[in-house]
C-alpha cells in the first residue's frame, strides 16, 4: 500500500480477515482496485470502505447490475443464497457469515461470504463436513422450495464434489477407503495445463472412491436439507430480506436470525 | 450500427429478442450481413427486415434454394419441423415458436426458431425437460408418420444427448446419480482443441451416467411422441401449411393452431 | 469446362448423374482426365465418352489391365461383383446399377457402380438397410459359391461396419441403443490426423454398440444371402456374362436380368 | 537392369517368380546386389545365378557363416526348417517349397522359401489356413522331437498371430465374430511411427477377438503337429539331409519326399 | 567446506550422521546455509551448531515462526508429532529419534527427525514395517485423541502409500502378489516430467496390488494405534513437553520416556 | 586392440568367453578400461589379467570398496550371492559359475558371474527355467535364512519378471496361453524413449498373462527354495567362504562344493 495515498485510520486487520488465502498478486490487485474505486469517487485518499468493496470485486468479478434478471431467477437466487447462509449459521464449527448478496457478480448470480474467525492451516474432518453441508445449502433450498433444482447450483456441486474427493483420496477421511492416499501430485503439465490426474489405482478402487465421494455429498445434502426444513420459517425470513434489500451485511443477517433463537447443530 | 446508414424507425429491441446469446462478434457480423442485404437490394439504408432476415443467415448459414430436394425429402423435412414446432407449442414453459421453415440453410434441411420470452440465465430442470422433448419432436414425428427415422434427426440427437449428459454430470438433476459433479472443466486444449473430457470417474459411474442420459432422452422422446400422436391432426395441418408456404412466421403458425384450441401440457 | 474444347453435343446432366458427391476439386480433376484421354486419342475436342470413362478413373484410380490375374481370382471377382449387382437390383429402394466390371482399377479387383436416381440429402433407415445388404452381396456370393470368403471382401466389410456404426451411434437407428448420440465430432486432429474418436461412453455401452453393429451386419448379410440363394440362376447368368465381357453397362446388365422377371423385394 | 551389363541368356520370368511382392526399390536393390556379387567374382556380366543368390540376401540379409552355432542349435534349426517345409509340402493349396536352408542369414537361424505358383492378389480362407499351419510347422517339429520349444519359433509366432488377427478383424473369416471389420486403418503416424491400432471396439469384443485368434493358431498348430507326427520318418529324412547338406534346393527337397509317395492333405 | 572459514573443533561425523542420503548438491547447499547463518550472527567462522541448524533448513525449508497458528492447531500438531516419535521409540529396529519439533518449517506444521544408527543400503521387510507404523503414528494419535483426523496427516499418508506400493510391486514383500515385479522403470520423461508409471499389468493384478497396499497401511495403522493406546500416558507426557518447549532434542525426548521404562515391541 | 600395446601371450578366446553379448562399443570400452588399469599400475603393456578385471567393471560399474556396509548387510549379501551360485551349480543345463563376489560394484551389493560354456543363439524352455530358478536363488536364500527378504532382491525380481513375461508373450512357452504372440514390437519411440508396450490384447488375456508370469516365477522360486533347503549345509559353506574371502573364483567355488558330491538336478 506504500505507493498509494491511504486514509490513516484504516484498520488493516479488518481487511486481512476478509482476504484469507490471498496471494501477493491478489493483494496488489486489491490495492489497485481500491485506488481505482477511490479515484472514481473523486477521493484523494483510499478509505477502508474502498478496500472492503474491492475485496468482492477481486474475489468474484465486477458487479453486473445491468444484467437482466427475471423475477423467477431473482427468487431462485434469493432462496439459494439464503440456504447457504442459514446452513452455515446453523452448524457447529462453521465460519461466520459476513455478507449475503443476490447482486450478480462475474459468473455468479449471488454469493454468500463466509470468513473464518481465525486463519487456519489445519482442517479437521468435522470442519470439512460443515463446509460440505454449507455448500449444499443452496441446492437443498431450491429442492425444498421449488421441488426441483436449477443450473445455479452447478458451481456448488463442482466444488463440493472436488472437496469430497480430496477427503477420500488425499486426507484418508473415508472409513471405507482408509488412510491410504490415491493418485499423486506428479501430474504432468503439458503446454501449461494438466493432462491427467494420474490415476494409479485399479477400477475396483476407482468405483469405491466414487461411491464414497457420493456418500459424502449425499450426507452433506441430507444435513443441509434437514437444517432448512426444520428452519423453513428462518429461510423464508432471510429470503424475504434478501429480495427486499439485495445485500445483507453480517449484522443485518444475524439480526434476522436473532428472534428465532437458533442453537448450533452438530454436523 | 453507428457506421452504417440505418432506417430510423428500426426497433432494436425486436432484433435483440431474436439474438439471444449473440456475442459482440456475432452482432457485428449481423450488422454487416444486413448492410450487404440492403446493398444487394439497392437500398441506401438498412431496414428492420434486413436485420431480421440476416439473423437466420448468421445463425444457420445462407439459404440454399438451389439445392435439389426430392419430394420425399421435402415431406420428411416438413413433418420433422412441424414435429419440433408442435411439441414446443404444446408443452408448458416452452419458449414461443417464432418461425418454422423448410428452406434449406447451411447444413440444415429446415429449422424451427424458438425464442425465450425473457432472456434467462438460470434454467430449471423442468425447462430442460421441455427443451429435450422439443428437440426430440422431429425424430418422433418421422417415426409416427413414416415408421422409421432419417439422417435428418442426427443433429437433434447430438444436441439432446449432450444436454442430457450435462443434466446428469454437471447440474445434479438425475435422481440416481445425485447432486455430484462428474468430470471437470480442466480439459486440456492441445493445438487448439480438447484432447479429452477428463473422465475422472470409474467405469461403474460411467455406466450409470450412460443409463441416466438414455433415460432422459427416452423420456423426452416418449413425451414428444405422446404429444404428436394425440395431436396428429394438428401435426398434419402444420405440415400441409409448411409444404405449401415453405415458411411459417409466428402469427401464421399460431393461426394454424388456434382452431384446435390446444391446452398446454405438463412435461 | 470453359477452358477446354468440348464437343457441343455433350449431355452435362448425364455426367452430373454419374458424379454425385463430387467436390469442385473432383470435377476439375475429372475435366482434366477427360482432356488427357481425348489428347491421348488424338482428338481435338473432349467427347461425352471421354468424360464418362474418366469418372471411374477419378473414383477408383487407373485401370490395371497389366496386372496378372489368375483364373481363380477372376472367377471369385466375377461372382463377387455379380453378387453386389444382383442384390442391388433385387431390393426395393436401391439405386440402379450403372455398370459392373471385373477390370482391376486402383486397389479394387472389380467394381459395381450404383448411382441414385435423384441426388438425395436425407437418407432413411430402410435405404441404409438396402445399402448394407448390397455391400454384403459380394461376401455372400463368395460364401454361397465357394463355401468360403476371400480377402476381396475386406473393403466391403470395412465400409459396411463403419456405416452400421453410424446408424447406431449417430442416427439413433438401433432399437436397443435408442435415439441417443454416442461419441462426438470433437476428435482431435493432431499433425493432420485424428487421434481418437473420443469414446465418451462406458464399456457397457461400448459392448452394446458392438453387438448392435454386428446385428446390422449379420442382418444385411442374411438378406443378401437369401436374395442370392433364391436367385442363384440369375447370379450365374450375370457372372457368366461378366467372365465373358469383363464389363456390363447398365443396359446389358438389366438385359440379362429381364428374362428372369425379378420382382423387387422388401429389405 | 538397363544400366548394368547383364548376361543375354537370362530368364527374367524365373527371377520374377522368386520376387513376389517386391517393390520397385526392392528390385533396384536386387539388381545392385547381383552386380556387386558379379563384380566380387570378377565377372563382367551379371548372370542369372547372381540374381537368384541375391534374392535371399535382399529378403533375409547377408549369410552369417561366421556365426558360431552349437550342435544342439544346428539340430534344432534343422528339425524346425524341415517342419516348415514338410507341412508346406503336405497340405493342399500350399505354395511349392523352393529352398530349405539352415545357413544363418540376418536374424534368422535358417529359412524355408515358399513361392506361389501364380502371383495372386486375392487370398481365400483355406489358403490362409494352409499358410498358418505351415508357419506353425517349425514350432510343432521342435515340440515333437525335443518335447519343448526354443526361441527360434518366436518370429513364426509373431507372424502367425498377426495374420490370424487379420483373418478375424479385417477379412471376416471367423464364424464367431462374423463379417464385421474391427479397428481401422486410420492409425496415427506420430514422428514416423504408429501410436495405436485405434481399438474402436469394446473389451467384450476384444476378448472374443483374442479367443478367435488363439483358436486359429491352435488349429494351425494341431494341423501341423498331426502332419509331422504322421510323417515323422519323412521329417527325419529331410532333417538328416539338411544337417548334411545345409541347403536343399527345390529338386533335392522333393527328391527326398518322392519315395514316401505323400498325398496332399486337406487343411 | 574448503572455501569457507570453518571452526576447527567441528565434528564432521556428527554432521554426516544427520545427513543420510544427502547428495553433493544438498551438502553444498548445507555448507552455504551454515555460512549464511554464521554471517547473520556476525561470526567469522562457521560452527558445528550452524551446520546442525542448517540441516533442517535444507531438509524442510526455513522456519516459519511468523505463521499464525491457532491453539487447536498447535495441540493437533503436538499430539501428531508425539505420535510419530513415540511409535518410533517403541518399535524394535526403528531408527532413534533425534529431534521432535512443532515449529512450522516450510510446508510442515511440525516434524520428527529419525536418523539411522548406521547408514544402510539394504532394507529388510521388517524395517519397512517399522517405518510404515512410524509414519502412521501421527494419524493414529489424532484419531485416538480427537476421534478424527486433520489435513496434517496428508503428507504421511502419501509417503506411506507410496512406500507400501513399492513393497508390493518392487520388492516382492507381499505374500499374495509374491516375488513378481510389476510396472517398470521405463517411465517416459516428457518435457521434464513422468507421463505414466507404465502399468503393464492387468486390472485384476491392479486390484490385488491396491488391496495389498491397503493391507500394509491398515496393519501399520493398527500397530501404531495399539502402541499409542497402550502408552497413552507417555503420549500425553511427550505432547505436554512439546507444547511447553516446542522442540525436544534427542536427550530431552528420551529423558521423558525414561521413567516409563518402555520395552521395545516387535512390529 | 590394434592401437594399444598388448602382451603377446594374451589368450583372446578366454576374454571372449567372459564377454558374451558384448557389442562393439562394449568391447572398445573394455580395451580402454584394460589400458587404463595397466597404465595405473605403471605397466607398458596390457596383460590378460587387466582385461579380465576390466570385464566386470564394464559389466557392473566400478568397485565401491569405500561404501560403508553394515555387518547385517554383508551377511545378507553373502547368503544372497551364495544362493544364486548354489542354485546355478545344482541345476542341469545351467551355465558354470565363474565368480561369486560380495564386493559392491556400481548399484549391486554383490554379484555372481555365470558364463555359458558355448555362446548360444537359441535358448530352450528348460534353459530359461534354469535361468529363472537361478535368478530367484538370492531371494530364496534370504527367505530361508532370515525368514524375510530385503531390497537386495529387487533387481532379480525385475529381471525374472521381465524374462517370464517374454516366455509367455513372445516365445509361446506357456501351456495356458499357447503358441500365440501378444503385444508387438511396434512400440513408439518418443523423444528417445518407449511410450507404451502397445497392449493390443484384451483385459481377459492380460489377466491370463499375469497369472502365467506369476506361475513361472513361483515355480522358479519353489525350485530354488527346494535346492537351497536340501543343500543348506552347502549354502552355509559357500556363505562362510564368501564372508571370509569376499571373492570366490570359479575353482575356489567348485572346490567348496566338491566334498558334498552334489549331483545335478532336473529343473
């Protein structure tokens, strides 16, 4: 931040909490975006708010307010994001929800921003189970409300499937496959991209891995579905607020939850 | 459109509705083709009609009126396109039919132009089921009328199979496979083309995916067949009109349907 | 043909009928070959006959009269070509036979020239069944007459197998596989050649495809065999004529068939 | 031969019979080798004998008389070559044996030269069965005489297996696989060599092909074994002559067979 | 070490014991790092201590004291490393523990340094079983104490799985697979990386190899678990010391173990 | 040898016997190494002894007397090499043992030098069975004496497995697979290395090949084990001599065997 005129009162730690896993390049990008934002608003110095707003731009791409969104789409997106946020807020050990939004950004129709209380290097099996259930919260909400799912869950399914596969093949967290690592990281990079994930195991093991990956996902989905069905009124309240305000900051979100006096559930 | 002399009365929105999913390059191409068309007709300004006619050229390629078409072929094509159009017009949630044509364009013997009422970013499972049934309408019509199918359905089958595969592997819309994403988008581009779709799952799952893809297609085909068998007289009426006029614009098409007082069917 | 001195009386349509599917380059090649042929015969203008003779050269390569052919080979080739021609002439919907020859050309020991009455873009399932049976006519004739087959059928088997595979995987013409497209056309071209046909389906489906391909071929073979066994005397008559004259033009061929008063058979 | 001084009395046809399948380059090589041979013997003109001797050099490589061969090896080679020759001479439709030799040439310890009576382009199934049995004659002879086989049969097995695979996959000569062609010739040539034989069929068919290939080889082996066991005294006579003379020309070989008055056996 | 000013009293052998398997480049790197360390401390000569401290830097990367570690993480890491160290100290034939540390280095959260008493070239099956059990000690400790495992064991699982695979496929140490070597070392290096481990065996054998690899890992895990459950009080003592001191040198570690009078267990 | 001053009394044949399969380059290398050895000993001419000593260096790499070897390793190596040598000396048809050594050379901890009495080009099945049993002699000796095996047998297993695979797939020496050749030698060389061994057979055959390879190895191991168990006292005597002298030349080795009056055993 040294080359840019930055407001003195800025709380760097607050920014750091919102940028876990950011690389040096990501941070440089962030400072840049914040400076551009300040300049666009004819400000001489970059404020904390400029930084916080730019985080989302760096993470998800620019806002796309101009995109035409049908009422049906808006409703699906609201239930979807409310699903993510409510599952996250309901499960023990989940990171707190910092923001829920149904403003389209980059490729996403909406997003729910969870940030860890402490930046962590080790993750336990139960933390992963919580993460998986939260990822499935959007899909589960659509299924509960509309009886079917939309293409909006496609990215969630991809991330959840990829994570579940790691639990099974890399972290030894499946009872059935046991503490054995499958595959390797000696993937070949060919003209800049991976050719193959180097499947060094038999079809028999491949089938067992698939079955365990599915089991992890199904379990996460069932958890999310149960949470949302049991707390359908809360889901409705969050969705209504989202449809009205488009963005719920952390305090607003937890403010909606407060009257329901929700206790944390084990995953 | 700035560099070209365009008729003032032009309704840009009408053109926009007919060009969903058009990229900037496609639109530039469209403006060009319209200008060429106007020039060919010795017009100084480009009219709305020039734009609308050029849309199809950009989408499907130039008209091929010179191509010799046998009577048998013409008849097959007419039933085929009437099949697409009638299934689309019969199912709930389908996009309206804008045009049905049996004039050969590019590689296609005929075509049915459906356009969404609203441009949509999210698609639901039931919308896809409607799309699949509409895609299978041509194949079903041939089977019903001629007792067999021709090579004319080959492109429909390819599109429908590809879409059904996405429902199963990307959108988690198959009950049997569940909300798991299979395959990845880390396909390698090698000398400008994909090498492999990165099959990272077992043969066991591959067989289940194939079975579900087939199930989606068969279901769509059965839906289309049922619609067309129940409304065989309407199919005949549309086909007769097509054989006579070659092209049916939206109003003409729905005009033929009107006397039958068709109600919309759930997919 | 503009640059070459061409006989005025020439019937371009007659040439066009014999050159279905010819590309511009093929046609240019044809004009060239005809001019060469005329020049070789010290003719100033290119005659219709020069064109017709050159068609076969462009299609199959130059005549190879110098090749030493044993009597046994000549006999096998004659029955083989007579088999193709008789099956084609016997089945409903088959294209008429224009020429049957046992003069060696390019890699082929003999050939049977079928040309469609009308150039067609769409092909139906029954037309393909007729084509397949005609392709198997040579193999069937050898089996009937000699009790075994020779290497002469190898190219027929390859073409028939490739066509049957398309019926199953591309045109949805197999009852068992249904209207699903398998494989794709996103084959990679690597250094100018295809690497793989991009098998995107499971072993289970691969086995079913193989079984259906075989079923189509076996059915075509049975059809051809039945035709030739029922009309063995006609087969003998055509073969005798071929052994004597080497080439049978359309009229000659149908002249041999006339006394037998053959009716067309459904495939 | 135009550039070289060739003996006038030379019988070109005799040379042609010994060089079936020779390409232009092979023939040029032959003329060269014959000229070298003549020059080495201080002859001004190239004789017929020079040509005939050079044929084998071009086919199999130079003689390797200097190679140390143990008595055991010599004996194995003699029975092996006698086995090939006797099976060839015993089966109907086999090409006549022109020469049997146990002089090491190139990579081969010995060789048996069969040449077709007439150069043939078409080959029938029974001719292939005869060829296969002849190929297995060496292996069978070793098994009968020594109760085990040596590495000397390795090249025969490779050729026979490759031929049997063609009968099954290319010529439709297996009852079980039927008249279907498997695999293709669109193999990719990569840096000058084939990458893959383009297995476009299922594991199921692959297993059936393997079983049929094995069945053809086993049948050929059984045929060869039966011939050699029934004519063990002839095998011994040919072997004895080979061990004594090292090379048996056509007349010598058939001279040894004459007293046994062998009749031809069906394959 | 010749170019650097090194303390005379230095015991090269002591350094050698800590650097088994170091290549020339590794050793050069070590000397460099030690010189840098000495320079940083304003020392003119490099001391023994400089060398010993640099060994770990070369092996594992630089210390990362600045990394924020949560209390939970620190606790997991301490039990994990204590698990490795206690299993190593409990099993017959294991190398002595030289150091246990929970200071983060490179990618590792902590580490346990075992060094062989004698540098050995041959390794026996029982030595490998001991190594495998020691590798699983961290995972087992986490399971015992926390009832679940974290991502911290991921590298252990990878190393153990890779070693177990070698026992089965390279050293013939599995009863079920027997003394057969599978795979080869003719792996292709393509643009500097391995493409494939050249699986030259059948799926059937691949499945058996997977089963044996898993059996070796499970056995090692059971061994480690039994050791740690039986000696839970020792595990606690070592963990407590680690949490307090962060690093336990060899004497400290064995000092903690002494009062428990542990006897060595057979693997 | 022409460019080097060589002792006149040298017996070239004796050198030739020890260098079977040496290529021209290997021989040139040998002459070089012998000259270096002579020069190092300040000799003007190269003696026979220089040549014989250099043979091993060319075959196995330089002696590595400096390598630290533990007593356990030395003992394992001695039993291992004694196992190879005793099995070789016990079986009919095995090549005579020229030298047994436990001096480390190149990558090998020890070696047993067998040389054929006569250089042979053909090898029979029984010779291979003898070779396989000899290869397994070291592994068997370790199993008998120590009850387990070490990494020292890894290269033996690789060679034996590779040879057994050739017996099955190339030489038709397996009863179950029969006289069929599997795989081909049209392996692609890509950037100087093989990509694949071109598996052109089905999984079914692959599994059978694996089973037969294992059967050959197990049989060889059982043979070796039986020999060594029956002659355990001889194994002990050879091992004791090896541990004492490090190298046993041919006469010494057979001298140790003499008092036991061993008869040759059939494989």
